[in-house]
C-alpha cells in the first residue's frame, strides 16, 4: 500500500513486524507520538513514525519509503491507456499499463499496485476473470480495483459489483470523479 499519512497501531505492528501491544507500549512510554480518535483508537502520523524509527535506529519498512500510489491501468485499447496517462500523469501517481488481462496478472505480482483501474470488456482474459483471480489470491485480494468499463446494463453492473470491485466508473471516464474516488479510497491527492 502506498505510504499513508496516518497509521493505526495494527498497521504499524504489521509493517514493523512487532505485536500491536509493543506499539501501544511505545506510545504509552512517550517514545512514539500518537493521538486518540473520538472512539478511543490510537493514530500515528507518518512523520512521527519515521522520526521514531530513525531515533531508535529501527529499519524503515518499504511501505514508509514509498510515497507514490501505484496504479495499474488495464485496457485493451492503447488509445484509452494514452488518455488515462495524460489525465493522471500530473497527479503524482506511479502509473503502469497493461493491454490484456494476462499482462495485468503478470504486472500485479511484479509491480504490486495499490489500485487497478480495470476494463471488464476485453478479449481473452476479461476483467471478470482478472478480478475473480485477484480476489481469490490472499496476496492480491486487498488490492483496490475500480471497474472502468463501457459495460453499463443493470445486469453487467451487478455482475461487476459481485466480483468485489471497490468502485464502478463508466466510460467515458469523468477524471474529476475518478480522482475523488482515488482520494476517498486511498486517502491520496
């Protein structure tokens, strides 16, 4: 996942390979700055976490070193990929592209995107097959997937949502809406 600005004790524990009670101890001992939400959950700012890890000479997890959101855009139209590149290039994302479902599968495992913008109407391995395969694999099931497709019948939309996508965005893409959805889903921009 791209570097967040705010972390829970569970997220820090996972990234630092410690038990969450260790993170709570760091907070209670005054070593790690944190604030408490109205519901009583502790939250830590990214900058405070980095400062703590450096101060105590602890390794910085890869998750903290990466500041850009990685987006894989999958569509069988090279023209559409060019349009998306032009629209999203200036927003600080790390963009990658795939022209087929098969190529997408390969790039998911090598590039580890945070978000996939997935066309569902493609020859061969379509978006349904890609989405179902990714959601069944424990190493990829938590990747956010936005369906970006011309499929717009009620039945198609229901079938797409049943695949476990995080958002359905019809073509032609409203870029402002897409950026709002990315911000809402990943807390970026």
